[in-house]
C-alpha cells in the first residue's frame, strides 16, 4: 500500500501542467448550472447530434421507436451510391408503377439511368423511383431492405427496421418500418461524414433543381428540391423531409458552421395542417447548438516522472534495490472537443499496480484518459522511456564476473 501511495504522489508531480487552469476546467470561468435547453418542441422525438463525435447534445424521447416516413430515403440513396455502377440503367417493374403518391410517373418496362432517379428520390421524394432504385440494386425490394437493415446494424442502429425503400407505412412478421431519432441521426452522420460516397450524397441533396430524360429520350422530367431548410439558415448542408399518416411530419437535416457540424432528427413533428412545425423545431435546435457549444482545446501539457520498479536496476543505481523508470504520456499537443458552456473535461490516470523488472523502453505501463460526462473521449499510453534490467542472481553473477575481469586487466 505504501509503494502504491508513493506512485500516486509521483503521478501528481507527473501531471504538473504548464497551463494556469486546473486540468478539469476548460473555460476561463467555470459555469454553474445547465443552460436552458430547447423547450416547447413540437416533435414527439428529437435529437441534436454532434456529427463529428456522434454525441447527442440534446434529446427528447430520442430512443422511442416511431415510423420515419420518407426520411428513410437517405439510406436508400447512400446504399444506391455505394453499390451502383457508372451509367447503370434500371428497368421499371409493375410493382414500381403501382406505388402511391408522391410519384415520378414511371411506366412499366421503361428504362432510366439510376443516377437520374436519385435526384427524383431526394428532391421530390418520389415513391416509385425508390422502388426502381431498390430493384435495380438488389433485384427486389425485399433484398434491398435486407441491405438497409444490415447497414443500419453496422452503423450501430439498435432500434431501426426497414421494410420499404421509400418509407411508406409498412409492417411484416418482424415488425413495423420504424427507427428512433438517435438512430436516424446516426444514419445521416454516416451519409455526410463517413461514407465513401458522402460528397455525391451532399451534391444530390443540395441541388436546387434537376432535369433528365428516360433512356429512350422520349420523356423529360424536372425535379425541384423541397428541403426549405437549405435556405433557412447559413451553413445548411443537407436534409430530407417525410410524411405519412402514421409517422406525421418528419425531418433529418445537417448544418455546418466553421468546425462544427450538427444533425437534427425529428419524428412525429405534427400532422396536417402543421406542416411547418418541423422547420421551427429544426431552427430552434440548430440555434441552440450554435449558441451553447463550441470547440475548445482541452489538451494539457504533462511532464515526465520517475516511478519505482520492483526488483529493477538501472545504470544510475546499480547498487540500489529501488530502481526507478522514467515514464511519460505518448501524446501529441492539441485535443479539440465540442463543449457546452456547462461542460468540463477531466483526466484520469490508470497505472499498473506493481511495475516489476524487467522493463523495456516503449513498454506501456498505464493510460491517461480525457473524460467528458464520465465517458472516455481520448486515451494516451504512458510508456517507459528506458530499459530497466531485473536484479536477480544471473544479473549479479554477470556483474561480479565483469568486475573480476576488469580488475584482472
């Protein structure tokens, strides 16, 4: 216990900082209390997410499972982009023709370039185009839905179940076509931040209007973007609306301001005649994020320390049983974290309880972690900066014979 306490004292010295502020404080003044969170939202489920870290900055019934209507189409779009080929053509099936409004108006047997239909899907939210796309990628809606569910699971969506590529209300033996606000945010995060096709996704969803023809060239179509958020706030990046009788009005959108990128997801945000509720909620949540959160560099400079090594010996202490090893944190200066006015970052050090010889240079002996709200956001290894040999019988015999040889000469 005494040796462990000595190590704790050493670590206090080791964690001496060059900054004036204590390590747990990251603002010039510690804020007391929490800022006022958005109140009076119309949406039954809502999320404001930091798109870089995936951290939920605000949630209202964010884990409640609800239908998501045509916000489904962000998954349809990103999967199509990732699986399609250049200039891929798709043929319209009778099943696609039978889809309810909103429709592009495709005809059975008609051919389209798949890329053109992505604009129909995302700008006008055409339900028939979604089915043509799904069948073009996976041959059937059922097979495409399987791809959607596999991708959702891969992204960590635990409460999402896809049945259709267009988001129409649906139910089968496994469940209801549905998601949660937090899962929908995760999917949008993937679409705009992580997918190898993120730039193409953003380009499509930001397009104001788009015109195209079928492959034969005998019919022409025009699409206009119905995402009003794109012109509501500076920095608006992307988004997708949705509505069905079961889901109500839904929305998922993204905004970028400087280093910050936010995602808002809304489910069950009113029913007719309350079509504009989703825009009011989206603005309120985005403005909250812009006002209350900013990136701050929480990195703290550390110094080296020496810790005792049981049974060790070093050149500086060849006659001592209490050898010490120099350790330091293997970190690079600079650690930016998106923080609210009420939040602070703390550090935690975890070392091996007993450091025993031998020790090799570069050996990991512990970790220094930065924590936000009790969650680890970054960890750095604490490593030995030198070799420490083990002081045992073999080592003593080697030293004795070496000394005898040196004396003989």
